[in-house]
């Protein structure tokens, strides 16, 4: 698809060159340019849909620091009342579902440190 986009750019350049030397009328340039523009939009949409964002890398995670933060959060949650625990789970987008036979927990944790967190905290 990237090659097809490059080919379209080359066709656009050739079209301008042809118009410059008088080999094509302004009307024909507009029609061909509209066609190329439509094809470009289709290709760009297709390219966007197949591009895959790179996954997070955990190679540089400070395991000791992560353990200290986990312990500090656990202490805060252990000392929190029921409402504060609910708010903490809600803020972390953690959801708990319990039935007679089982309990499930799901949620999303950020892969990057949010801007409001500092080392001083």
C-alpha cells in the first residue's frame, strides 16, 4: 500500500509536468486529480486499518521499585474504608464480579506513568 501511495504521488507529479508543457487541458487535470485524490484516500484508509501499534515494552521496568509501589498501594487500600476502596478500584478501572461459585476481577492498568505521578509521591 505504501508503494501504491508512492506511485500515486509520482502520477500526480507527471500530471503537473504534462499540464506545464501543455500536453493536457485544465479540465482533464482536474478530473484526473480528483480520481487520484479519491484513490489516495482509499489507500490511506486501508493503510491505517492494517498498521499495528507496537506493544508495550517491559524491559526497563524497575522490579524493586514496582514492588515498593505495589506494597505502598496495598497498605493504602488495606487502611481505606469501604468507600475509598471502591473509589480506588474505580479509578484503576478494576471491576469485580462475584457469584456463589466464583469471583472474577478484570481491569486495565496504564503501561506508561501518568503525568500526575511523581517520584516524590
